[in-house]
C-alpha cells in the first residue's frame, strides 16, 4: 500500500508542470534559488526583506488601536495590540525556523539539477 501516492508531484526537478506551476515559473524559482544559494540567513536578512511589510502592518494596526482607544474601547485596543504582537512574533518565529533549516536545505538540494532547470532553454 502506497502511503504517499502523490509524492512524485512534489519533485522540484520533474519536467513539466508541478502542482499547477508552469515551466516559466519553475525556471524563475530555480534562478531565485541559485541566486540565494550562498546567502547567509539571519535576522539582518529578515529585516532587510520584510521591514517595509512590518512597517505597513504596524501603521495599520496602530491606527486601529488609536481609533478604538479614542472611542472608548480600551479593551478592543488591547485585543488589537495583542493581534499585532502575535503576528509579529509568528513571523519572526517562522523566519527563525526557516533560517535554522536553511543549511540542511542547501545540503539536500541537488544543485546540478537546479542549475539545469534555471538554464534549460526548453523552459
């Protein structure tokens, strides 16, 4: 009995469409992966890539907090602040987990196949 009958669809090196991904997207992903091959992943990298996103969400959340506080809904303000803090901590934890696994991912990838996908003229 095959416990993982669709595992072949997750093979990033298989030719053709993968999980609804066309060849151009696959080639672009392979090129991005090659560009990031030697990147050292850490908090500075995270902040450099996601600072604008966090600033935008922080501005939106704090605007909601100020509006809720000004209309007398202090409890709602605290709930919104909790959502903001939870979202920020979730994102940082996700990135920490990714950073801790990046070295293993780099070791497991078949970089020759990734290079072939990135440079394949058929894509």
